[in-house]
C-alpha cells in the first residue's frame, strides 16, 4: 500500500468511524519505516496505540474495549 493510499484510508476511517465518537486516527511514522496507528481522544488529547492493544490484551477477557493500551 502506498503512503498516499494509506493517508486516504486513514482520513476516511477517521471521518466515518471515529470522529462521531470524539476520536481521531493518528498515523505515526518512525525513521525506521514502521508505521503505528493511534486513536486520539479529542477531549483529552490522550492517545492509544492500536498495536499495543493487541499484544497486551488478556486473552481470557471478554470485554476487549477495556484492554486498549495507552500510548506513551
């Protein structure tokens, strides 16, 4: 996926799925070529790392929504 295609998809997802709930999708590109997707809560500015949420989740937990890891 090209950078332009990713940017277009990120904008669409943020507009259609997150902004109605007071959130934004932030793309963080590091110098080593890794791209991280973060959800940012508009009212607090707090960011949540989507990758960390998958690796740190409790597999026995049924409520995944409470397991999202804050981004540092």
